[in-house]
C-alpha cells in the first residue's frame, strides 16, 4: 500500500522563508490553477523550527553573528543561525524567536533593522503573517503597520519593517517544510541524486558524495504539496516544459512545474509525483542512473524500482541538540553511564550529541567526546539509551515527518525512540514504540 502523507497545512507548520530570484536562476513554471498560497490563518508551532528565504535573492534569513547582529538575507545554507520558532501571542499576533540565542526578534519601532535581542514580547516584537498568491508569506509589523523588506541591491541588506505594501519580491518569503539539507538517494543502485553545476539538470550518478550539489531542502508549497530546492544551485527543482524533459534545479520561485506530491512507500522509501503531469519522478538511464524525469505512470515494485528514493538528512558527521516534541525538553545526560533523558531546558545545556552517518543512511550517536550511546534492554519495554553505558551497540535511521519533526528508528529492535516513564520523570529515551506519535517526534537543532 502506498501512503500519501498530507502534512499539517501551512497553518500548523510555522513559517520559514526561502529563496528569491538569484543570478542564473530562472523564473518559475506557470502558476497553479489550484491556487498555491497558504490559507489566510496560521496556527503557531512553538517547537518545530522554521527557516526563511527571501524571494528577492534566494538567500536564507540569518540572525547574524549568533543573534548579536541584525537579521540579513544572505546565507546560502541552513545552520543554527538560520532557524527560528514561531510564537503565538494572546492577541492573535505572532513573534519570532531565534533558535541560536533564544531571543525574540524586534523591529525597534520599525525604523531600525530587525534583530533578535529581546527577552519578552512587546509591541515591537509583534507581527502579522500575510499570505501571498505566489505561495510566499509577508511579515507585517504591528507597531507601524508596515511590511518587513530586505534592503540594498539584490536583497542582501538588513531586514527592516518600513515598506507600505507587500507586492515586491523583497517583501516575500518562502517557508521551509523541513529546515535541514537532505540527501536524495536512488533505491535501485544506492547512488545519490546530484545537480550538474553547468546545466542544472538532475540525475542519479554513480557516487555517494554529499556535497552541496547533492543536498536539497524540502519546502511547503501549500495544498499538501512540496518543492525541492538545491543547496548547490539555489534553484527550485522544476518539471520543466510540463514535465516533458529531465528535471532541472534552476527556478527562483514555486509555480505549477515546481510542485510535487511526496509519497511515502511501505518499504520506507519515498516517491515524488509531479503536479503538472501527475507522473512519478523516474531514473531513466541504464542501471537506473542518469537523468530524472517525471515520466513514470506508477511506482514500480521491488528494490530496483526507478521511482523509489530515500531522503536522509544531516550530512555526517554533525553536532546537534535533540529536543522532544512532546515536552519541549532537550536531550541531556547525567554522569557517565546514566540514561539519556529529554529534560534539559536549553540547547546550551544539552548533551553534545554527534550524529555520524554511513553511506547507507544509517547513523550512530556519540557524545562530544566520542563516547557511544548504547542500549540497555528493559524487560517488556525496549532499549533504554545510556551515555557510555548499556551492552547493546545501537544504529538508527532518521525518519523525516511531514510536520518538520524527525523520528529515530532503532535498528536493533525495529522500534522508534521516544519518551517513557521509567525513572519517574517521564523523560527517559527508550526505543519501544512500533509507531510514531507525539512522544516519538523530535526537533534536531544543528550546532555546527
């Protein structure tokens, strides 16, 4: 059975801004007749991070210098400085919190550049989210009624709430559905999908590289659809010419040709169906390598299917903090040998996790000193995670959920990592669940 996962709509996913038109990046395909914009109302999500990219220059918005400097739209890659959280206020407005320092973004009365340096919400920290017809959102400052815009030529300057309208690309921002760069791998031959540096064409090639040309960011395109943006070309993936030619990653905006349905298959792979022609993305060359084209009427069964891919993130190795989606606690550890628990109050105090990936997409966890995280069997329950303790070496597979969270599947017992009441705190990490629920969802916060 094929599972078509419909995400929590724009409303519940928070807000991330994305790319604007950049040099060498073409315009989008034709607009969708179904309507590409988000709904008029947004529901805040205090846990899931989001990232913003300006439509004016295709660059991510950053809380520069770890939040100590003004907000700029000049970063080509996602990192901790480029992740924010959407905070809902009692009066229906929203505020933005920079994940890198935990501070709220303020517009300083509207006359000065935005900066994340406030600890409490006041009038200067309140915004309205305004949907645009092109699938982007705009931010309107409550204090002066003006819209946040990028400044300077090319949109690289500081963000300031001083624009009377929101009709220009400088006031439009895309939202990332999954604020992490992921690797797309063809299931049939284990080769990574790459973007040609010259032609921007997309193909499955005989390599396992994880360079920028092999990294993609998933964007919410509205109506349960997605778009993919190449970290190498800074262009959205397009089913060019109504899907009659190979995919190309060179579009500056999301239109009909840039929208795909994300299909989760029962074997853990994913498939992509182009909205423009309702065909599945297929590896068309010999040995299931070569160009990717939206030309498959169905998803072929079996391990050699040219329509099946894996989507894995967090290029190896990477330091990160792990935050529970259930209790908003950060994963921490006590003395060596003690259980891991999601009971920390900040990323700064969290266990220094290091995620290391094998070429097959599996990962292992260690602390910052390289001590492995192992498992301790608990009768009738599962494997409890211990830092530097436990008798069972563990390997995991990250599972990307459509709400932007991540779940972690333990290979040793085939169960998902979650919170369990084993120590009275209800925050111990245990691989015990056969399904993904609130207790099995986490936010991974990159720390470089």
